[in-house]
């Protein structure tokens, strides 16, 4: 206990230094996604996709063509740098874009 108390200042400094370094690393990785702006239709299409709806079902719900639904999902995937629509939904949800 005495040793911990004697080195508390150094330990706190080290913890803060590591924390700041990790923030810089993570922020650089997330920076492109932070600036992502999805259109209203892209958000709607991703929300319904997250609910398990197919493109055809989403087309009926939004009263647009299936091709238009796929266009909006593709645009959202490109903006989010996602490999598929499931990854796009997950990425958008984690960034708070679907609320």
C-alpha cells in the first residue's frame, strides 16, 4: 500500500498519457465516419433493413421502387464504407445516425 501511495502520481500520469494516446488512435480511425451525413431516405431504408425487411417490402412501405430502395442503401453503404447492408445498418446505428 505504501508503495502504491508513493507512486500514485506517476501511475495517474501514465494512465492519462495512455488514455490520450488511445483516443488519438481511435479518433483517427473513426474520423471519416464521424462526418457522414445520410439523407432522410437513406436513413429510412437502413432502419427498415434493420427491422428485417427486404428491399421489396421497403419499397412498398415507402411507396418507391425496389430499385430506388437499393440505390439509397448502396449510397448509404458507400458513405459508411460498409461491405454490405447489414454492416451499414450496424455502422449507422453505432454512429447514432438512425435515431
